[in-house]
């Protein structure tokens, strides 16, 4: 057992000093405040306790079993209490078992008021005497329910703690007022309803108030309000107004008598779609008066339906805004006796439904925008009463003082679990403040429910495979936010314009106005869940799977060799994924989402210890990415983003509004891998991207790097070679292809964009294999498409150490920088000796084509057309006359109006069959010499081939033929090596 020295209440020891404890205490009936001094405690019945300041406890108890009901205020403490030499000690029980109900209520009992039968828990008034259920035991087993009040705490500290199938729950806040309006105490003070906090207050009268300024179309504006609160901001005068955009408007109007008309308006704006609104007009003045005739008290109900995660039933969270500006007589600022803040007496915000609401008058008309300002009124400006109030609605029943080192760990409504071995499978745990779970050996949480906005998870395990699941949620259903209200009451006189002056039966009509405006745009039905601390430690070769969505804000540590994310992990500013927080990780697989506000280092910050494998099939965002892995695979999304967080402080109301967003950052993406694969994946940044390693393969990938792309590959770089698996790479600072790699990128498009007056540099590493060799596009780092797009800029190309030229299937010149051949010369520069060999070209002007660019000197290099190459973009399929087949030829060659490929006298662009079979002629002279002749087209490569066996041919090249101009070619067939043999000749050519 563990023993902690403490002084125990003297009353408890008085009964235990004089005699030895009994062996077993058993309760099978109903008892109140039992005094227990026994080794074994068993409750099968009902135990009720009541105390104002200390939880119930027993003495000398080693084993506790509850299968009945234990309830009361302010709670229970289950530990081993004993007396030694006049001193009291506390230690651990041996065993604690609960299969029944243990419930602790906040406060010191029930209080009654005004001789009424109504009563309320004392903590609802004063927020003190927080409830608690505390358990300290070597072994804990709970399959029942343990409940504490909204201001309370549930604490379990044990060795082997088994909570499977049981419930630990902090009760949600509920209204505490017998009058349903926050405790009214007198004409000058009150006690607020639970979780309602005063942030701003003002009340008074306005002279020369112009109602016509209240509504403009669908926009509503209150007058400027001078608030009298001061949150330590010196002499600053707080002034603000309520503004509503397209609010819901509720109207109740009726004649009070023949000469008095009542017009009441409630306008409310919400943004949460789960919030429902309802308005009633009630003939009451709270807390105890009754209104005989209109105007009535306006009551706005804001409600949302939530799910009880434990029972799967539905329940309703409600708030009520009560406006008594037109019905009450108290126009004071009431002091909140618990904290010293104020609220205007006419405005009440409560959680409980006010009596009379169910039978209140419902709205009965549509709003008329001209009702506030009409030419038939006696006055354009009036005097009015007004009340303005800003309230913070919280899920916490009491607030902590704003002091250093006081934060989420000390909030009320906590659940604290600390164990050597912990099982929470199928457990249900609910908290309003922090839920803290600490375990040296965490065995599982399958099908558990953990419902709380603030979590602390410090876990370790001895298992090889551990799943983080059912420990967190993205959000929990809590009604929180701010309410900004403005209410006003005034009168005006309606003068009938068609009244007969002599008719005394048509008197003027006094109109009594009441207006309530409520800005509930920040009131939300859900709260995001923050994991303030997350630590997970596994054994050697451990595999941790994160299936939950963890939003970690303060502390992060993951010690495991293998991690798989199927849920989500977000690290707030100040937290990093690096060697310090994931020190032993070797294998990372992300099938979910990783969001990091800071830099992320995946094996790159521990020299010589890269990850064995980095696989991303989901989304990863960080300011920068540095990845070092033996194996890298990305079929998901990797982006450099900046976590944008803006906090706006309203010094009048002491409130903070926070906006967050993830925008693209200039952080680089740096990946070093022995084997790298981009298979349908995306790399996105506003900075640069660097890919290095031995082998890289790209399939249907997207790369966006405005600051440039660098490829340093030593062995192989390649893609699928299929247009259906095209890679799209966009850059603003060019592409640097370095290294001595082989392969090609014929299914890849590089879109290079230059801003005005900008120079964009490209480096490429292809070997110069000339323009007549179509195989130069194979295994020679050939590119599928190069798009150059800019205005008044320059694109510069230079060779790497391992190459001299660049081969491109399709050269695509776009933008104002390339509207003529002269533009190309002005805005494109090739280094000395550098050539861009291209299969075809696309330009923004008809003068830009393959033939016009062929041989064009650009800077100190040149552009060269490879018309023998028919690639996936530059090639076209052309039918062969008289044959049921096509041949693939260069598209620019097919459309040429200068070249006649088949020598029939018709240029290709005008020829329906520009690549007809060549007519071969055989002639033998008088000496017996045989000559083969044919008509050759200019610029076409012909090859004469020979075989001895036509049924199983093995064609051998005899000679090549190439003419710069058209002409007749004669080839003598006088090879001595073939004398006396029978064979066959054929002529082949590449269009």
C-alpha cells in the first residue's frame, strides 16, 4: 500500500481510538451519515451523507464494495485511514469495487427561501463546497456509476484500475434559481445563474433618441452605448453598439385600450444552425410581480438538442434572455454578490425556463420597417430607457482567479485517473473541466466514450500494438459563448392624418414600444476538444495507431518505433514533430491528417538515423517539411502552411475572440529518400521543393513550388509514360535537374511561370544524342511538356555537370513574352552550346511552329526540331493508304506545308496520305549489275535492309540514305558477301 501523511479530522478518530475496528460493516437498509470503523465495507442498501465542507470517509477500511446507492453532499473519500501514535495517516485501500451508484452533490445541502417549499443547492448560490468522489486503492473495479456535481471532482488513484463498462460523470450545469432568473436578492444585488458571467453593463436614458436609425434594410443598429464597467484599462471609455445582420424578428402587438397601442419587437441573430429560437411575451415581472395588461415581459429562448452519449437519448440545452425594460420598475445596476460585477436589473439571463413561459403570448405579426419612424407620429426624436448587457455563457460553474500557474488543470468539473495498469474499454467518462488519464500500462479503450472539452493523456504501454481510440472527440456538445443585448422602451403618439377635426371619436393613439436586440453570433452549441498533454510510451518495436483526432496544445511526446495515423493529430504553435518529441520513430504511416503549426522534421534532424519508411496517404501540413527516409511514398497531400492565429481582445468586456486559419507558407519541402514515390500525391508550398535520393518515380502527381523545384537523383528518375497518369509540376523559379540519373519524364508537365522583370533559371541534364535519333527521348531524362508563361521576363536554361541539352516532347510557349519569334529571342536565353530538342511546339501566334523554331538561335544556344520523334503529345496517328492500319508520326511533320515525306509532289499538310508506301524500282544493266532506285523526300531518314528468309526474317541494315533535298536515289546491289545467295530487300523510313 501507499501511505501519505496527513492530519485526519479529529471526529473520525474519536470513534476509532478506543476500540479495534470491526471486521466487516454491511449496510442493507437506509442510513444517513454512518460512522464506519471496519476493515471491510459493504453497502447493499442506501447511504445518504450531508456535510458542508468535507467528504464522508471511513476509518481503518481496507476493502470497499458498493452494490447499492451512496449519495449526498459534498461527497465521498475512499482510502485507508488509520491512527498511529496519535497521528492520522492516509494510504491506499487494497480493493475498491463499485457496481452500484455513488453520487456527490455540490454544496452543503439544500436551502429554502421566503418560506417557500422551493429549495436549491447551496453551491448554486455561492459556488463553494465543491463535490468530490476520491478513490485511492491498489485495485479498483467500477462497472457502476460514479457521479459528481458540475463544480466537483472525481479522482481515482490506483494500481490496477479496471473501469471497463462503468461510468464516471461530472453533471452538466443546470439553472439554480427558484425564480428562474439568476438569484434576485434585493433591489440592488443578485447572484448569477451558474455559468453566466457579467462582462459588460449599462443602463440609463437617452434624450433625442431617433428610432429611425435602428433599422436600415436587413441591418439593425443600436445607438452607441457607454458601458460603465472597467477591466483595468485606465481612463479608457468603453463604448460599443449591437449590430445585427438579417436577424430573426418577432413581433407582438395589441391594443391596450382604444388610445394605447403596444408594439413589442425581439430581433436576434445567431450563426450556429443548431440553435433554435423561440419568443414569448409573459405577463410577469420577475421575481414575483404580475402584469395586468401589455406590454409584457419579452423572453427569448435559445435552445439546442444534444445527445446524451451515455444513454444515447436526447436532451435540450436552453438559455433564456428576459427583458423587463417595459414592464419593470427597477432600473438599477445590480451587483453580483459573488464576484462584484454588475448587470442591469431589466435584463436577466438564465438557464431555467421562467415560469409562465409555456402559456406566454406568441408573436402575432410581421415586422413593419416604418413602424419606428413614421410621418404621422408627433415626434421624430424621443426620450427612451435602455439597458445593455454582455454576458459570457460558460460550461463551468465557477471561474478561477486570473493568477499565474492556474489554468485548465485546476478547473472545476474534473475527472482525474491515475493508474499503474488501466483498462477503460466501454467506459463512459464525462467532464466539464479537465479529464486527466495517466497510466503506466494502458491496456485499451475500445468502445469507450470520453466526453470533455479539456483532456490530459499521459499513457504508457507494455503491448506491442496499441490503439489510441475513443479517447477524444473533435468537439463536445456544450452551450458556450457571448450574448450582447440591448433593450429599449419609449413612447410616441400617432396622429390620424384623415381625421375630421370636429370628430372627437378619433383621438390620438399613444404607441408604447419595447425593443430587444440580441447578438448571439458567438454562442455555439459545441466546444472544440483540446488535448493539453499527450504522451505515449511503448516498448521496443511498439506500434501505436492513432485513430482518434488529437488537438494537442501544450505537451507532446510519442515514443514508439512504428506509428500509424488513421485519425488526426494537430500540434499547436510551440510544439514540433522532431527528434525530441518522436525520438525512436522509424516507420510512419499517415492515412489520416497531421497538422503542425511549426516546422516538422521526419528523421531529418537526427543524422544517420533516417526513417525506415515514410508513407503518406492522407494529409500533412506544417510550416516546413524536412523528410529523410529510406523509403518515401506519398499518395496524399503534403503542404507547407502557416498557422495564422489572430486574437482580438475587447477591453470593454474583457473577452477574447480568436481566429485561426492555415495559409500556404514559404517553408520548403525537403525530401531525401533512397526510394521515392509520388503516386497520385501532391506537394504544395509557396517556397521551394527539393527531392533527392537514388530512385524517384512519379505517377499522376502534383507539385506546386513558386520558389523552385530541385531534383538531385543519382540513379533513376521516371514516370509512367502514359498521358492518363500525367504529372503536373508548377514553379515560379524554375527546375534544377541535377545528378547523374537515367530514365525519362515523358508523362510530366512542367509549368514555369515568370512574373514581370523576373529571371527564371532552369538546369537540365540530358545527353546530346542529336536530332535524327528518335531514341534520344528514351532513358535520357526527356520531358513530356514544358510550358513557359510570362510577361516581360526571361527564362534561362543551362546544363548540369552531367548533361548538355534538354529533350522535350512538347514545347508550349505562352503569354505576352512569346507572341513572335523576336519575343522568343528576347525572353528566352540558352547557355552556350545548350539546346532544347523538341518534338512539337505550341505558341500563342501562328508564326510560332516547329519549322520556324527549328535551328533558331536563342541566346548562346539553339532550338532544334526532332521530326523523327512521335511522342505522346507530339505524335499523331496517320492512316496508310490501302491498308487497315495507322502509323504514328510527328504531328508537326504531318501538318507541314513545306515537307513532302512520300515524295509524291504534295506537301504533307495538303496530302491525305502523306506517308504512302515508297515505290521501289529494280533495274539490271547489260553487264548484269542490279540497281535499286526510289524517289527520296528531303530530310527523311531511309534505311535499306536485307534478309535471306522471308518466312522468318532477320533484317540486316545494308545502308542509310538521307537527302537534304528531294531526288532520285540509286543503290547498286553489288555486295560481294551476298554473291550467289537468294534474299529479299526492303526499304524502311521514319516519317
